[in-house]
């Protein structure tokens, strides 16, 4: 799909489709009014017949437009004008995307970007948000369908985001550039996460990193094998991996496009390519969804790719702890004590709390090998995060408040939100062990917090934040599929860091 930006009136567009908004109570937007005037009241008559009231998310396609230059008009309900906020805008864009996905025309002029969104005053934002919402809706995972499957084909190949004035074009242009790179990163993350566990193994992820750095200039990949991890004393990550016949991989991607003295931002991802729970076996229901337990790793891939694609002048490192968690005769067991790379020992009380073990060694590796500006880890870490925040927000933790603030703001910018959670020392005693320096689980209470508190023990020397993305990385049910979150948040964070130095 080609995305462009232009300014110009809707009634003059020679395109397959012109997309304009209608507010609730049949109130045409300025752009719909212009089309109405040029067509001798066509839109007013459609509304009079009751086909479009302007309810949020409602859509109607008009054909046979007489004197107008365009082949179709897509009317999109935008809800009450005074309630037209970020959420309403996203909903309207999503409704438009669903129609565009099925429409016959090859090109379209998109005018929802000209509407005033409450609390937003930047057309760059409007364009980027529309682009991300549209690409999200267009996505399909078709890689594993058989030969008789008819792939979805979309006629639309060029979409023009309209802005009111020529002077708005630079901002809109920036919105397209950032939007396209972000959307490509989101798509990459979705593809990796949707890939089944028998294909997407730790080795597959390592191969993906190698081919990403072959594909993208300036990106270097290094893969640590189990022998390397052994030499480094990564007993926590290796403990998890013991139950699997697939070898674990520690994947390190470096993108050095800033100055030498520029401290890197390090992104760390949980890459458990399948989590059966190990000897503390999970129940069978929905266990297939544990192929998504590498969603954190997928988001590192997506954000790295986006940063390189935008040629951001910064230093970024991506670190992925990739392993499976399976039961086996040689698997680690409850009661086992593992020695982490940091030297801290861990009593295993539940082998299903494996993500924190893999991440612990990854964090120590980062501490020993880099002097980062900030370290952010992403992990589908706990079911408790889903209980706490549902599927709207990732749980956000960290030991540095400007970093937490920056991540939260970045998420707010791109509709990929994270919400702050406490990391108080009082929670640490939940991890007390009679036999080792700590246990790998606390009680049932505050499960996402104690998991974060566990990670904190390996990140004390770092400016560090942790996103528990268990509730947001994928959707269940009929819509089952990866979301690509939090690639947009991370990419926005990297963009913000570029401008703020
Ligand atoms: N990958 C899971 C977390 C998870 C479970 C995410 C369900 C999304 C949906 C993680 O490895 C895990 O199993 N966590 C345990 C921790 C518990 C044993 C302390 C959990 O959340 O149940
Ligand atoms: Mn688990
Ligand atoms: Zn897991």
C-alpha cells in the first residue's frame, strides 16, 4: 500500500473513493458539506432516507454520483462532534478501514484526518494514527494456509491522507514516514508471534535476527549458544531450557547509528517460543496461546526494524532470551536451585514462572556488557497482569520515574497504552526462600508485582523499566491473533529520545 499526503477539496478528487465524516444527528463534517454542495444535496438526501445518522463506526458507501469526479463516497459515522476524542477517531478510522479492505477502487482520498480530534492539535498525529489503525485492520496471517487457500486480495493500493492547508503537509509527511515504519514493525512482530511453536523455535528467532541484519544496513546480530551461556554462568536461562530438545539462544542485535558517546537504549524481550509450564504443567485449556509467550521478543524485533527503517540517529541494542519451557525427564523441577549469572541463587517453586528466570540472566548480561541510558524489558510474564489491567494496558514498572513517564507518554501518543504499577520494596519479602537467595514465585496475591520485583533484583544497577504485556500481546477467541503490541509504544519512545537527545 502506498500512502501519500495532500491538501485540496474533496469535491475535486478524481479517485476511486472519497472518505468523509458524518457526526451524530446527521451533522455533516465540513468535507461532507463540500461534497453535498457539489452534488446538489446527495449526502443530505442519503441521511434523510435514514442510511446514515452519524453514529460512531457506522458506514455507508455511495455509488452513482453524477457530476462528482470520484467513483464512490464512503461516509463514516463519527459520533457526537463534541465527543470526538482519540478513541472516537480510532474507531472511525477502523470502520473506514474495514470498508476500504473490501472496496473495488484502487485509490482513495481520506478526509477523516482533517477533523479536529479533542486534545490533539497535530495533523502528523492524525495521519500516523489513521495509518496505524488502517494497517492493523488490513493485517492477515496467511503464511500457514494450504495451497487451495485463496489469499485475500485488496484492490486498494494508494491512499491519500488529506490535510486542510499546504502548511500542514510537512507534519503529515512525518506522520506517514513514522507511521509506515511503525506499521511495518508491528506487522513483523505479529508475523513472528502468530507463527506456530513448531516453526517459531529459539533457533528460528535467531535466524530471523540474522536475516534482519542482512536485510537492514547498520544492524549487527550476535547469537550466543548454550555453550556460550554455560561459560557465562547463565544457570537461570539454561535451567528453563533443560526440558526442551530445542537449544536456547541469547540473541543480541546492535544498531549503532548515534555518536560513540551516546549511551544505548537496550530493549530486552522474553522469547519463550512455547510455554507448557514445564513440570508444573499448565492446564490444557487455551494452551495453544502459549505460542505467544515470545511476544516480548517479537516487539523487540519490530521496534528494532522500525528504528533502522527510520534511520534514527541513536544507539539501540535488542536482547532476546529465547527458549522453550517443556516437561521432560531432564527438565528442571520444583525444589531445584539455580545459580543465575549474577551469582544470586533461585529456588524454583514453580517451573511455570520461567520468563523471569530467562530475563534475569538477560538483564545481567546487559549490565555486564553495556553502559545503557535505559533498559526496557517486555514480557508476557504473568496471568496476574491480565487480571489487574485486562486487555487495554500493559503493566508498567521501573526504578526511574522519568523513564516510566517517557514510556507512558509514548504509549499514549500511539494508542498503545501502559499503566503504572508499584515496585515497592515491601513486596520483595514475598520472594523469601529458606534455601536460596530468593524463590522464583511469590504467593497468588499481586502476581504481576512480585514478578516485576523478582526482575528488579537483577536490574538494580540499571535505569530499568519492565512492561508486563500478558494482557495486550494477543487476542483470544474468534479474533485470535497477535496484536504487535507494544511495538508502537517502543518505536515512539525511540523517536522521542531522538528529538530530546
Ligand atoms: N507465560 C506465562 C504468563 C501468561 C499466562 C501470560 C497466561 C498470559 C496468559 C508465564 O510464564 C506464567 O506461566 N506465569 C505464571 C506465574 C505463576 C506460576 C507465578 C502465571 O501467571 O500463572
Ligand atoms: Mn510459564
Ligand atoms: Zn511464560
